[in-house]
């Protein structure tokens, strides 16, 4: 008897759940979108991907969600539209219980502004993805010189990411220059010297050595004593003051 009662109660619960889901689905299909909520993750200070920017994408693609039935909004299609934008890394959309269309966007994170010798001009992120400059104005470290897109992806993206993620180097290095012979030079904000990095191999070790030199050398002798600081030699730093050379 008790088993029968339990079975009946279980069937009633299952039946109610089926009814509730069906009722909720029907109501969802009839609900009208009352607002569009846009959230932008990890936005840069003064960033280029703003809520107005997202609204502009929706308008250009004739996505007017407010006043539409939620069931009539193509969520997957909207996500694909947003992801195609060169400044957006990923996007997800859903309809909330409050009848809002919710849009969550993760922007691309440019870390380097590349200006090639041939005039080509673009932003680069830490993974080597390029973005058009267009009318965007972002204060980034600039890379100039004998650069191609392939060279930038393979040789500058990781270096630029390291610089941008380090509090000191992000403030200190304002320009990366690649010579015709593919020698990488760094131009600092503090100090008038050229820092010759050489090839990008072991750039972390080279910059660690330079940091030690800053602390133990330049802080005592002055930041403008040398015109060139060369890090390209294995295990040593070669500094040039006018016509003199000093091995550290």
C-alpha cells in the first residue's frame, strides 16, 4: 500500500513538472523583450568596445530586440554577428526571466600598435591576432620598422604581452623598433639611450639583467649616462657612452 502511494505521489510530481515546464515555455514564447542589457568584460579604461559600440552593431545589422517576442530573437545568429566583429573576442546572449535580452561581450585586448615600413597599420593582441586601427585611438606601445604581419605574430606578440603585463616595463618601454637586419631595439620613456635587445630569444632573461643593471648601475650613475645599452651578448650588458664602451 505504501509503495502504491509513493508511486502515485511520484507520478503527480512528474506530471506537475511536465506541466510547469510546458507552461513556462508557452509563457516564454509569448513574452515581449522589454530591454537590452549589455555587459562588457575586462574593458580597457577608455576602451573602444562600449555599450554604444554594441548598440551600433545591433543597429547596423537591424537587430531591434525591444518590443519583439523573445521567441523571435535569433540568439545564435546574434552571437555570430557579434563574434565577427574584429574588436570582439567572444559573445554570449540569453533571455532573462525579467524579459530582457542579455548580451555579454569579451573584447579583444590589443597590446601593441604596429606600424610597418610599408605603411600598414594595425593593432596586435597577445595571441598574434590583428585588428584594424580605423578610427580607434588606444594608447599602446608602438612597434615600427622592418615588420611583416607574420614576423609580428611570431616575434613581437609574446614580447609585447610580457611588457604590457609587467607594471614597470609597461610604463618604461614606449616603442619597439625592428631594424633592416631584424635587430630589435627598445626605446624607453625614462632615459635617452637605445636598448638593443637583439633577437627575441630569451628576452625575459635579457630584461631581467637590464632590471638588475637599472637598480645597481643607473640608479647610481644616472639614467642618461649611456647612449646605448646592448643586451644582445650572452651573459653581459655592453654600454656605450659617447665613444667609450663599458662591459658590465
